[in-house]
C-alpha cells in the first residue's frame, strides 16, 4: 500500500483525548494530528519519538494531519488502524498468502454473529466460507516479540467466541494478526495485559479457529505485508 501523499516527519509531543496527537514537525511547526488508533498504543506512543504524518488539504477537515507511523528506535510502526484490513486484502488478492489461494471472491465488513461485522469474508463454490478477523499488533514489551492486545478488549473477546461459532457451522475462521513493525519476528497473546483474551484464544484454536501472524515492511512511503512470523501460545 503506497501512501496517497508524501508523509511529513516530526517529533511526538503528547497524545490526549485518544484522538489527538501533538507533533513538532521538522520544519518547526507544531501541529495536532488525528489519531485513528484509539487503543492504548502501549510501548509505542512515547514523547520524543519520531513520527510520520499524512497531510490532508481537504478544506472541510478540521485536522490537517493523520498520525501514520511512530519509530521505536529499531523500526517504524504502523499505528493507523484503518490500514490493516486493506493491507491483508491486498496481500490475499496478490496471492501472497497460500492459505487463501483457492478463494476468488472477497467481501469487506459483512454482518455476522451478534451485531458484528467480519473484516473479510472469502468464498468459493464448493468450499467453506472463510471468516477473517484482522488485528493490528504494535505492542512489544519484550525485545523481538509482538503481542496482542495492548489493553483489555471485550470486543476482541467477543470476536473469538463468534469465530468459534462459524467453525461449528462448518465454515473456516481465521484470526489474522498483522505485526505492523519489522523488529518482532515472534507473536504471542498479551497474557500480561489481558489474560482472559489469551485464555479464550487458546480455546478458539483448540476449537478449530486458525491463527496467522504476518509481519509488515513499514516505510514512510508505503506499507507491505512480507512474511509470517513465529507464533507462541
């Protein structure tokens, strides 16, 4: 995925009200960027770190920048949570992910379960439908290890339960964790932050939910899914 406009870089100052991040740009301007990621961004958002913003010249838009990337010191990290679904869709369409190679039809945001929408629904005549739930993973409390979630997630827990129901109905269900950074070759559930999620994830795997984790090449000009990472349960 190539960014639609050139990103501008600066230094993080602070984040507040979840949606706002103040950044001192390299040209000396202090701006407020829209923070699409409403999660904790634990171990990622730290004042003084480098950041990359997408400028927007829409006159109707109040905030003229969107926070896209933060640098950990060893890797850029993709923090815009509107990007992962598109990245996974792009990877599937290009044939990069062999587990989905036989599926030609893909839909976004299809209603299922109890007031939920699946991120991607794959279908092919004569084959079970595939329900793919995508989670952006940025949290890393240990060197080289990415973990999800970065805070307690009731919504994520609900998705695990609903995916198990799809398996029971004869469909395939996949939890796809996009490790949106390059310095973490290992993924695991964040039992330290949300033990209930970790427990339910292991139950889901035992009940047939498929688990995938892929890393992303994160650069100020583009984001690209590149390869699977090791999973520790």
